């Protein structure tokens, strides 16, 4: 049976925090991880070591995700590497047309696309699914839960919150 330790994932994202978050999630799951800051950097990295899967952001400086994908697919040795798109711009003017083009013209493995902010467990399971590795039960992502709670609190009625705090004995 294939193990995460036998697989290398190339994470391509221009945002250092996102790149680190995804790298840590994959490392914690036992994968070998290579990172790249944009499509140009990613091309250099796959020349050095061919990854088993590429996690790819779409909107990046120097060489966008779609330009990287087209260039990568021209190389027969890299054309079959599975790609997971991880983007915050799948529904806006910055990335929607690129994503639509990819979905129409290219074959993606597994779930194909994850929308940012991505849950670490969901992300790791998507990679495992692509590699046909047993998927584990998803766990709640503390960062995602915190963000969700902050959003709900921001939009909550102050009087209702006050009553709830009183009910729980915190005045």
C-alpha cells in the first residue's frame, strides 16, 4: 500500500503564509513537500524533482497558474502529473476565466479544485484521494473555526449576545 512518505507534493502559491500552511498540513500527514512561490519557480522545482502531485494557485505574479499548467503539459514527462487547484479566485474576475478554461480544456485528477481558505484536513484528504491513499476522517480546522466564529460575532445582534452572556453567568 502506498504511504504518504513515498510521495512528494509540489505546493505552488505566491502567499508565504498560505504556502507554509499547506506545507505544514502535508508534512504533518507524512508527505514530502517542495514549495514554489509562482509558476516560474515551480518549473525550476519540477526540473529538479518530479512531484507526484502539484497543488497550484491560479493568480500569481511572474507566471500564473494557468500559464504554468500549459507549459507543464507541453512536457511529456510532466503532462500526467495530477494537479489540484487551490484558489481564492475561482469565482471572481481575477481567476474565474482561467478556472473555466482549465475545467474545459484540461483533465484534473481527484476533486480538481479547492476554494481558499481551505480546511487542512480537507486539503490533505484531497491529495490522498488523488494518490489513492486511504482518506482519514476530516477534523475541524481550528483556524477555520476561529474565522467562522469571528464572522458570526461581527454580524450578531449585540442584545442577543448580551443575553447569552448573562445566561451563562458572565456579565
